[in-house]
């Protein structure tokens, strides 16, 4: 990549992060542990990777979080726990696509708590996303799957709250929030570690999730996001909800319902068009 411009490298870094994020659903499906145990150990391993990266760049440990950063880290912890729980209880496609509704929750929360105007085009976007969300529940009457869908929606809401809370943070690196969020998640998982059984598959899976899918992905994202345009910063991460169900379909054999497929297209198109307009 020596011949690429800094912006070209940044685009590749963000794309790599999105591709790595998209592998979460597959590896979560492969590991037969309690969702909180998966979330906790994944975050514990990712914390070591991020701490090493922080030390190599800053030559110090990250500072203690203030109230706003702690709130952002707690919401990061919530979205991680809810997302992994959703992946265990519904399809990977449902989990990631329903979490992808988070930009709509950001619009609503920003209008309520940050006094940002709720524009007419936001009303149409929100209506389209809600219609798409509704299709995920059509013909899916099993309690476990429906509850997993609700967890996925809540994970999108938790992500939105984290984004809104971070808008008030003016000093420090976004990586601090991710670091402390992973530390909190690891601590919450302690009661669930005693019953886990390590196999070659589960050990390889949790190491990949912690080191590559979460740790390295955020390092790539942090290196690239500041040098891409708003348009690219919005468009490239759409790779995650597009690729996530494909990996699970190819290597796990899990098919989303036709209603979820149509609903997912509606959600992606509505959020994508809204984001591009804002960019």
C-alpha cells in the first residue's frame, strides 16, 4: 500500500474494519456458550489487544473515564451484550439488520435530548425503517426468535444512546470509550465463566472474536475514520450488515425468512439514503 495516498489507505482500513465486524454472527453461532460468557471473554481478549495498541502509541495507560465517557462505555457494554444475545436467539441476519436501525434512533434521541431539528425527510425515513422492522416479525411466532428480534432492536437503541452521549465528549480519544466498554463487559461476564467448556472450535472462535473481529477491527477503524469523507464513513460500514448474513448462510447454513430479507432491504435502503443526504 506504499503507493496509495493517505485517504486511499484510510478507505481500505475502514473497509477492513467493516468486513471483520461482519464475521461476528458466524463465530457467535459456532461457540456453544452462554451469550454473556461469549461477550465477556471476547471483550477481555479485545481489551488486551487494544491496551497493547494504546501503549505502543501513547506509552502510557488510558486515563480513567469521566462521567460522560463512563456512560458511553456502559452503553457500549449494553449493545455488545444485547447483540450477542440476539445472535443466539434469532438469525444473524435479523440481529445485524435490526441493530442497523440505530441511525433512526439517533435522529429521534437527538431531537429529544440535543434539540436537533426533526426534519420532514426524517419522518419518511423513520416510517420506512419501522415498516421494515415490522416485516421481521411476520410469520415468526416462536417466542425465542421474537425475543431475539427485540434484543436486536434494543442493541440498536443502545448504540444510538452511546452515539448521542459521545457527542458531548470533547476531549480524549473515542478508543477510550471502546476500551472501558470492553473492560466493563469482561467484568459483567465473570459469573458465567465457570460453566464454559473449551473445545478446539470454541477456543479458536473466541480468540478470533477477541483478537481479530473486535480488537484489530477497531484499530483499523480508528486509523481510518478520521481521514475518510463523511460520505465514505457512512457508506463503507454498510458492508457489515450486508456481509454478516452471507457468512452465516455459507458456513452455518442459516437462512433468513423472505419477510426478513425484504425488511432488511427496506432498512438498509432507508438508512443509507438518509445518511447520504445528511453527508
